[in-house]
């Protein structure tokens, strides 16, 4: 491959597994591996997400799941469902919806969607 005047070169080593991944990704983009690597290195970005924010959200999902299980057990044993149980469930889902919106909105702004 001819060397262009004023360009820099860098030797990069890949494990066989890494090289296979690079080749597959380059092929998906219809690019040569060198072109793909150069474009990703210059134009690509690495995004880190703080997933610890979602601990409260996951706990809320678990709580609601437990409530649903308790209602289902009660309904199966008595063959009836209580209006208060349904209202409590609606309240929990409203709370969860609010939490999801509060957690995902800042994340959306962080990743520039």
C-alpha cells in the first residue's frame, strides 16, 4: 500500500478474536478493515453509562412483581379479587412510570438521542 506524504502510521496488534470482530464489523459497513479502524478511531465515540442509577428502578419492579404474585395467590385461593388490590397495583404502576421517566430522561440527554 502506498504511503501518502504527511501521514502518520501506527502498528496495532489484535488477538485473533479481536481481529475477527473487527473484520465482521468492517464487512457490515462495507469497508476495508483499515478504513473501518481509521474511521472508528477518529469519528467513533465511547459511551459509558452509570447503571447504578437503576438500582431503585429495579427494586420498584421487584416490589410490583411481589404485589402481583400476592394478588394472584389470593385470587386463586378465594376465587375473587378485591378492588383495593387493583387500586394499589395502579398506584404502584403510576409510581413506577414516574420513576422510569425520571431515570430515563437524564440518560436520554446524556447520550444525545
